[in-house]
């Protein structure tokens, strides 16, 4: 599963959380816990399992610190929301140290990257890239004719060969990206 060298840190964070939840002025109305004894029993069970070397189910322990989870709800309605945020950041690091990276998060990152690649290379940007290529090519031609007297702000002030080189690179980039998008679009059309 994960590493046990981070368990003492996780146990310490859960004990700190327990001390916050044990405050007499806490309001449990918005949390899933009925009252303080219910919350403390749940945390005590998790802490004792960790101390005995048994890792509770990851989702059960993470559920406590989720946004709008029971600990956050008590913290917000009881006036220690800022302390909760600091505790939650430490908790996230400690849980990752004990359980390792969450495979669901890894899969979500992979899916997000695949969606970005599809948007960038999948044929949707074909006209956008053509327009940017034509604009860049127009500026390249203008700068070739104007020589050293032309200036551009792209996004910083440039003139002469620096401006021309930058626009040539931009035109090449837009042309290449546009070609990839057109080929992807044609390939999809054939199917």
C-alpha cells in the first residue's frame, strides 16, 4: 500500500483535529456528526487503527477533510476555519506519504492531458491557426520591407531582426499546428 514512516505525522494531525473537535463551543449542526462524542469516537477509532499499524480505508480517512466534509463543516460553523485549512494541507501531504498518490487523481490528470492534446491537435483549431499564420506572415512581410525602422510589441518591445525572427518563428509554429489540425480533421472526416 503505502509507507508507514509518515504514519506518526498523520496520527499527530488527527490528534490535533481531535483537539479542535473537542472544543465545547463547537457547532455540529452542519456536519454529518450528531455531536462531539460521535465525532471523537470516529477519530479515536481511526487513530487507534493507525497506532496499531492497521491502515484504515483511504476513502474513509480522506472523507473527513474533504471540502464540505464533516471536519470543515464544524470548523466553519465554530470559528476555526483558517486553522482547518492549515491542518488540511498538512493532512493531504501526510495521507499521500502514507498511502501514496491516489490512482484516481493520476487517472484524472491523464484524462485532462488527453483532452488538452485533443483540443490542441484534434482538428478544432484548424481555422484559428490559419488566421494566426496569415497574420504572422503579413507581419513578417511588413518587417522585411520596413527593415530596421519597424517596431512591435510582442509582448515586449522588439525591433529589427529580433522582431522579424520572432514573427517567423510564430508563423512557423502556427503553420505547423494548423497542418496538424487539418490532417486530424481530414482523418476524422474519412472515418
